[in-house]
């Protein structure tokens, strides 16, 4: 049996930032590359999440000045377009300095100048597209991508034929290791709008408390309000209802919170859906209506089509709707079990490892 040679240590440039959804998966891939003896260098802005997350994880980051083009006013768009040549020139300088074997793009406006520079220099690119509908950057640079790593099969149509692979989104191993939840008479409900919170979910949760109490539903509620919400006011209101559960501004150990939950109410960003799949948790998904290209709606539709979740539009999520959805599912535990199994079937446990494999393969193809 012929053994494949071990790839020589290489430098890979990690492009993408702005939000945790762009940065956290890239960090998972960077750790995998580092574990194989390679070096991962990030490119990002000083305003995005990468400014704290990347140095905190011990990786080098090069700064670039760039703004978004989608969902912005005309004045900001003109400023961004005017700054784009400078951003590309800066990216070309970074490529010359590090001579990366390949560029890894998570998309987002930060990746734009880097991908343009890589195309000009002939540096191979691998894109990870976690959403059902690719973002602006990955979609417009699709023809230059050597391989696109996607989460949904239907995303493949946006990239050249034969250049996609469904691998999912890198997720912390702790989510995969959660044991199946044992049923109790009381349903445990987790409501979270992410670290910054969701006004829609916070309002619906507050409206639901009295209704849950009036129906006599056996439910325990864990509600993460988010860091920008009036947490203390919401927590006081919840305490007055006498319902079982707690309201917190932020959950530091989210895998543990998932372990306790029978049902989760959340937004439908790619990272959140990857965690639901890894943990095998049924969900009520409320897409953020202002997400770029409405990608959260498309993500939620894919999960609903797979039988892993119910979808409720942001404009329709009220306290009464929340109570109705939860009580229907609480009364149909076999359905919850099936939704959990369907969610687990969507999990991709080795996404970071496979992404590193592809980067090595792409870099070796030019050696």
C-alpha cells in the first residue's frame, strides 16, 4: 500500500471577518492547520469580531481597511468603492509578504479585496459558504474559487460545476458529545437570540410568560436576553410570574444549555444551525429579516424541509404564537424525537478537518 507523503509546512491566508459567524469557523480550520504543522495568518479589520477573537486565539492578523457593499446607503457605498483599490493593493502586499500556498475565504466584505488580489496573483482559493444562499463576496468571486465547501447541497448551483463539496460548518466538539435528552413531564425550553440578543425573541418571550402560566403548561424556560437588552428589567418581570426557569444576559457554556433543552427557539444563522445539528436538537427558527440576501430565511427553510425545525417569520413571532408552537410540540413528543433525529442527520462532525484536507490538496496540486 502506497503511503501519501506528508504535506510540507505551508502558510495559508484566512480571509473573512466582521461577524462571529465568519470568524469562528475560520479559527477552527486554522487550529486544524496549525496542528498539522502549517501556519495560518488572518486578514481582517480592526472593527470586526476578528480584532478580538483572532489575537485571543494566538494567531497573527494583518489589518485591512474595507467596508461592506450590501445593505448600506449610497454615501457609504461610494466610500467603500473608492477605498477598494487601496484594499486590494494592501492585500497584494500581504500576499507578496507571506506567499501563501492558498487562501481560505469565509466570505463577507473583508474577504473581497483578498480574493481579488489572490485572483490577480493566481493564488488558489478555497471558499467556505455556510449559508444556503452565498453572500455577496463568495457569490461574485465564485468562478475564481478552486473549491467551495458548503453546508447545503442546493448551494452548489452558485459555484462552477464540480467545484463544491458539502462538509458543513466547523462546530465545537462539545456539541457533538451531548447525550440524548431523557424525557421528563416538564418541557425544557431554551430561547436565545445570540450574544447580542434579539428584540423580537425577547418581546415574544415576555409576552408568553403569563400565557404559559394561564395554560398550566409544564415548561421550564431558560432565556438568554443578549448583552444589549435591558436584562435586569426582563429578569424582574420573569421572576414575578413564578414560572420555573431563569433569565440571563449571556450563556457562557452553551453546550451545557443545549444539553438541558428539549426544544430551542433561536435565529437561523449558519453557526446556530450547525450547533443544532451537532447536538441533535429540534428548534423553532425565527430568521432575522434583515440578513444579507435574506440568507437566514433560506437556512431555516432548508432545516424545515429536512423535518428538523419549524419556521416562524419574524413578523409573526408573538407571545401567543410562541406558546402555541411550544404547546403543540410538547404534546407530541414522538414528533420532537423525530425532529431531533432529523437535525442530527444534518450534522457534519469533521468539517474543520476536511477543510484543512482540501487546502492541503489544493496547495499540492500546484507544487
